[in-house]
C-alpha cells in the first residue's frame, strides 16, 4: 500500500518536495497545494525558481515574493470548488533577510542602520548559503505566523536541496564559531571587535586601515558588526527553531523521481540522506509513468483493413500498420521498465510510491494540476 498522501495533505503543516531537476517536483508541489485548498485548508505553495508555465497554470502572470492569491474563478474553471484560499509565493532572499532584521532589531534606528549598511547588503544577497537559510526562514514565518493550515515547499534540485536542508545547522555552527563570537559580541565583560572599532580612537584606527582599502572599509565593517551583534541571539534562536521544524511530526518530505534508473537511484540515495539527518521522509512520488496498453495481440492484417477503410485504398496502410504495432510494443517495453522503477522505490521505502502517469501533454492549467493531484491523493499499485 502507498502512504496515504490524502492524509498528509489533511494533517501535516509542512510538506517539502525534493528531487532532481526536471522530474516534475514543482508541478507536484503545486498540485498538492491545489488539492489542499480544494479540501478546505488555507495553503501556501512556496517555490524557489518557478517556471512561467506553472504560474500560468495557476491563473497568474508570475510568482512574486509577496504572494498571489489564486482566485475562485480559476478553481471553478477546472471543475473545483475552493473551500479555502491558495497563495503562490516565490522566494526573495533579500526581502526575507530584511524582514528578519526588522523583526529582531532592538529598535527602528538599529534596523535602519543595518539595512543601509553595504556589508549587510552583500551578506543578504550574495553570501554562500544565505539563500538556503532565508528560504527555510520564510517557511517558518509562513507556518507559524502566516495563518496557513499547510505550507508546501518546492526545493531546489536534489544536489542543492541538501545544502538547503542543512542551512540551519550551518548557520548555528557559524554563529557559535569562536571567531564570530569575538567579532559580534562581548566576552568576559569586553566589548566585541565591532564595538571596539567604533569606540574611542576609532578614527585613528579606521583611517589608518582605510589607507590600504581605498575607502571606509573598516568603518563600514565595524558599523555592521556593532549593529548586527544585537541580532546575534535572535538568529541563533531562530536557527534552532528552523532546525526543529524540519524534524517535527507535522513535516513530511516527498522525494519525486522520474521512472529512469538514474533518477530512481538518485532518489533512493537522497531519501537515505534524509534518514541520516533524522528528517521525516514521507514517501516517493514516481512521476510520468508509462502504463501498459493491454488488449488482444495485434493482427497486422486486421489493422491494415481498418486503416484502409478509414484512409482510402491508396493509403500506405501496410507500412502504417507495422509502425503502429512497433509503437505499441515500444510503449509497453517502457511500461515494463517503469514498473521495475516503481518496484525499486517500493523496496527502498517499504511501501508503494505514489504514481502519476505520463499525460499526453504538459500541464498548462489548473485542470491539469487537478488531474495530477487526484492521482497523488489516490491509493496506487503498479
């Protein structure tokens, strides 16, 4: 039996989709969010790098950091009656960092100084790991303060998703680093380095050092360190909260795979790494699966007769009949391959994965997301 994704959608607060690029991870996240809103849960779907096609599928021009409400008319056009609101949000690292400063700074003046500082601006935009941490921080804000029953998070491709998941741990390690402590905050009654640079004699010190940098490098750095020290404790506490949220029973990770041997192997390895980190793995989703076409053995002469009746006596029906038979055989060979992929995923998880069939065309509207969602929330067998 597959894990009951319908129950996950009804009961969990945070569902995280992960997987390699191109396996349909973002579409899976959107489909789950659509179904959750249809079933009465106020839902937000947060994505890192959404395709324009997906925004259009939700009836939106584009995703933005502020979030867009998917209106009821879009749901009804797809045959759904929304019982709760759905919002689609794109991560904006800089905006999330600014909101954290404004939330945790001791006063408005301290927040203003930090936001205007060029070292903070570099930190919040370019520093390695900042995007991953801020994405998780935004999730915590949505889950705990956004008034949502469910948040569905679409992560970057799997190789980057581990960086994403490990971001709270890395932030805690950085903030607990002895050198960082020396820079940021007082120790044994002594002021931190930033405060000392801004204290008595700072003009002499920083003017001398700035000669080597061609500008007020150390003055700005000292200002940043002194002001940012006020946020040190808040950042550490928030990092612990983020780390705890990822491990809570209300969170579930779904690993999305294509039914190819390489994608299946990558997904199994990724799920194993989730287990090593004690993160709550939900199940695999096997996407774009070929289903076998069953029926009587193809009789080429009969097929040719039907084609001749439909296309006329001069049509090259014999060659066309052979091509159709070969295409059917190829499809069923791929279906057998995909059944093997499902079996491997089931063995690795000790439960059947959720299975979404290959559709004739790409999903381009809410109706397509609804179809995917219905397959995800159903019980499946290969």
